[in-house]
């Protein structure tokens, strides 16, 4: 099929959807999905290794071939042609179907034991058996639903990360930061926990710490580590230093982007698998108001819960009794599972890729306050060059109306900005630049537009 038939132009407003490489890539991916669902149904119980190899090879091979077919014949530069007209990325039928499927998968995963008790059968046993060979190799133990989830999560970040790098191959910053999130997801969130599980029967996630890892400094967690000798004391020290020393310092120098766009697994999935949906974030003032109230409420909630648990533990559980633990369980269910997991990922095709990061992540709220008031990071603008195309606002996954700042020539210093740099990458005029300038406390005067001041007054 010729390139002309697949390129959007005035003479060809409805180009062919897929070329030969894309179709082949989709077919290979389809074979991987077939093997995956056959294994889920129990067909791989006797030969799980064969089905696992077919699944992973097809996922990687099909995804890479589809990416090359999508962007290989095009010149360097971001291509978002027909994004607003494609069903999966414009809240069409495929988007709603995908949202329901992803959400349903998360519900089955998170409440595996509940469904097992309800139906009298383990609905996840087929997938667990499928990943047993890989789990035994890495962790020296059989798989569970969390290893299945972590592996699929990592595969998604790696495959879609390749797609992101290839799509943004003209932009060095995007290539480096995407490579970073792929590295941290593969190495620190998947390989290292598996190795530690095999050696010490404990799976640490060194890239997550309080308040995102909400129970990291709960009394029960601290008590457990205290019984583990030097091993346990290291993790207590690591968590406290990363939360209260490293995070403020790194955020001061680099903004929250050092974590949200370079390290965090949640951000890694949003930036890679969630890239086709980044333009769906709500840019309205109403959404911004909800965002500020909601995300800071979650941060306040985990601070209060943690303090209550620590104080109650100091009184040997005589202050609150079992109430504190019940409150902690409630936070774990509502925020740790429903919000960050089910809604945070399942709603990608409907609400954009950063629903959790924008509205619920307490770590993002914590760093956002530092970035907002005391950080060297900002996005500078050259308003004289702005042509008001709106690309920057459209593809801001955090719902920031970047164009409004650019038109006024104002620096963008928003607590929610994760420094992904896509607004700068899609700008055809080079109006936006990510900078770490000298700390300037007066820069907050650039934060508010006239509409914002009306809200605050």
C-alpha cells in the first residue's frame, strides 16, 4: 500500500487506516492475545511455558512492528493525525469498550479472593499458572495475581515505551525520560523485587515511598522491619530519607518531574500506554478546582491517618483501639485500590492518562506544594512567537491550559505540572522551554490569571 494512501492531506482526508506492517503487527498481537486468553481459560495448565513464550513474543513483536509501521515511513516529528477522529482516542465505542475491559480486569484482579468465594472457583487461576515458569525463575516461588499484574504492567510500559520513543524520536528529552521510566519499571519495580523475594522472601519497591506507599511508616510496617536486623533498618532509613530529605531537595532543583515523569511506575504507565489518551484531560476551570480540593484532601487524609496510628501505637493501642486500623483499611480500599488502581488506569480511554496523578496521588500533592512555592523548575514562554494553535493545551495530560499562559508570556508554575515536556515538544514555534532557573520567590505572581484571582478572592 503506498504511503500516499496512508497520509492525511487535503486531497486525501480519509486515509487508509492501516498499512501492511501495521496489519501484520496487529495480527501478531492478536495471536498473543489468543494464547493469553486460552491460558486464562485453563488450556496452558499442562504446558504453561509454551503459552507464556508465545504470549510475550507476540506482544513484544506485534507491538514493535505496529509502531514501525505507524511512524517509520513518516519524517521525524510528532504525528497526532486523526487523534480526534479515532474511536479509541476520541471517547468512541472502542474507548468505552476498552475502559470497561480494563476496569473489569482490575476488579477481578484486586478482589480475587472475593470472586473465588462468591463463585466457588478461582477466576484467575489460569493466568497465575501461565506465569508460574517466569515467577519460579525470577522469584523462586509460584506466581500470584500480583506477579501477573506486575509482569503485564511491565510489558505494557516496555512495549508502549518503545512506541513513545519512536513517535517522539525527534526530541532527545522525550527519549531520555521515557528510557528512564522503562528502566525503573523493569529494574526497580519488577526485577529487583523478584530477586529480593527469592533471597529474603520480601518484595521491596524502592521507587515507592510515603505518602504514595501509604503504609510505609505505619507502626506495623516499622515493627516488622525492626525484627529484620540490618536489612529492615536499611528500608526504614531509605524510606525516611527519600520522603523527608531527597524528595524536597530533588523537587526544589528539578520540580516534581524528577519523580512523576522519570521514576514513578504510575507515571510510567501514563506516559507510555496512556499517551494516546493524554488529550482527553479536562481543561476546564471546574476540573481544576476539583483537582485542587481532591488531591490535597487525599494528602491530608493519609497524614492524619499516619499520625493517628503512630500516636495510638505510642499509647499501646489504648487511645483509639481498633478504630485506627479500620480507618487505615478504609483508606487502603478507597484510595489504594479503587482510586489508584481501578479508576486510575481503567478510565484512561475516558478521562485521560493522569486521572490518579492529577486528582488523587498524595505524592504528587506533596511535591506539587514544593514545586508551587519553592522550586527552581518552571516552563518559560515566549509569547511573541505564540500562534495560538492550542497544541500545548490539547496534549497537556494534567489539564493545564498552557496556551493561556503562553499568550500572556507568563511562566508556567503550576503544582500539577509533571514536567513531561510534551507541551514544548508539540509546539511548532518553540515557544515553551523547560528550565531550572534561579529560585525566585516572586515568580508566583505569574501563576494566576484574572479568572484564577476571581476564584481566590
